[in-house]
């Protein structure tokens, strides 16, 4: 598989994962997709390293362990209506009522991920931060460290862990398996920071599929259906106020120094 020059490769694994199918959440219960969504993988890459100067593009994912699920009974608190509100300002705070729901998780998961970053051209105020070599070196260093922030697999209770790997190495139970289709699948969100439009949209992948254990997301961009969710304004950054450039950030300068020493 072709790799971009600013690519990172890592494996992500955990005991459980929950990439919820939106259709199953209407009744308060959750059922996982068989594989991670594109948006979930972008979130994992951003937990490893992210700056608003660029956006992560996931090229492919490889399923390294057999797809298996496990259902659990979960007691959730029904918080709706127990606090005072504009509709009922005189309402007295009440204790939450617990409810029993069944969540279906993926169990014992491991994936290899191949991703690269592209400049976010909708932030011209950050053009001085576009140093591909430095960002790439920091990203690789962050992969070695297991990420800069907590990694979770679809939902917060499913802790994930990242380690460097070489995409395509090792064996998978789906090697030479052929094609496996997943039907219509949630792909991701389009934020105004990424599109330059004043709207928030969602993407659906109409013919999601896996071949020999590999999902090639580069094929998905021709098979998407976009739906508007609501109008939204893009976040703007002011250097020195709500963002620090790469050369002026002491934490990232420390990562660059260590990368140069290795």
C-alpha cells in the first residue's frame, strides 16, 4: 500500500470497544459496529498528536484480531427532569433514577492504522505554523510515547493503547478472507473548520467494506452521502491568545529536541 511521506503507523488495542451504530441508540441502548468508524480513528490520531494547523486523514486500517462481541447490562442514570429548569423553575432537585440498558461491545480488539496529515487551508492565520518536517517528527515521537492524551475506543469507558508498528506486518485472521460488506455506515463529521462552510454535516459511507482484513478509506470518499445537521460557525485562532505556534511551544520544542537526539 502506498504511503505518504508524512504518514504515521501505529497499532491501537484494548479489552473492549464500542463504535455505536446510531440506529440502535434511539431506545437508550447501544450496539457496536463490527469495525471502527473513520471518525473514531481520526479521534485516536488526534489524541496522539494534533494541532489546528493540520487535519488527520486516515488512509487504511487493518483488523488484527477476530471480530467478536460481548453484551453487558449497564445501569444508567436518567437525569432528564430532575433539576430545576426554565419550564419548571420551582422544581426541587431529585435523585436520579437508574435504568437497565444492554450495551454490546467489541471484545479484545487490535487494529493497525495508517494515517497522514494535510494542511488545514481554512486557517490562513496559522500559515506560519506549517512546518511539515517538525510536525511529522513530533507525531512519530508521540506515537512512541503512546499518545499525548488518553485514547479511548469509541466511548470513554473503553480505554485504548497505541504503539508504533509497521502497517501490513504480522498475521491477521482475515488474511485471504476476501470481501466483507458492512452496509451503510456512519463515516464522520464535516466541521466548518475543515470545510470553510458555516455548517455542521455528517457523512455516511454507502458501501462500507473490508477486503482481506483491510479497510481502505481512500476508496470511501467517492461513495459518501453528506447530510446537513445544523448551521455552525468555525472556530478562529489568534496566535498568542488561544494558540501557540510550534516554534514557541516549550512542550513541543522538548519533543523536537529529543527527536533530534535519537
